[in-house]
């Protein structure tokens, strides 16, 4: 039952599905279904959720969640997500994830695709 004096607490800078996943982890100590919250059944949706959860885990000092999200992102590096994942890894000092992203970009079969993708082509500009 809600107390009369209870106020709503607004959580800034976090989408509702990410907050729901964060609470799920706090209560159950396991990652939730990473695709379901955004209503998209795709690898991209799972990567997006893992990226948002990693940022939230870092913000709220949930080290185990941070490590689980980093590991998940290391497994799912793709041409269309490597730039945002690398930026996130640098921002949150995820050394292993940075390394995985850079190795992925350096693979001969990925190098050309990454250099032609708008989100990653800035990595290939030299003065």
C-alpha cells in the first residue's frame, strides 16, 4: 500500500526498458532477455540493450552487471554496431571490449566494410 507522503522518483537519462532490465538484474542477479524490452527480436536489439545496461551499470557501480554486459558485447560485435560499441568501451574504460572492437575492425574482411560505414569511417581519416 502506498503511503500518502510517497512521491514519485524520476530516473533521468534512462529509458524504461533499460530501467526494468536493471531492476531485474538487481533482484535476480541474472541478465534479462535482452531482445524483448524493445520489442525487437534481433541481435541488434540485444546489442542495444547491452550497451544501455553497461552504461547504467557503470553509472550505478554494479560491477558484475558491467562485466556481464561487456562480455555480451564482446560476443556480438558487428559492422553496424562496432563504432558505437567502441565509443562506449572507451567512455566506460572497458579495455577488453575496446580490444575486441579494434581487432574486429582490423580483420581484412571487415576493414573495407568498416571504412565505408558512416559510423566508422571517421576512424580511417588521416590528415
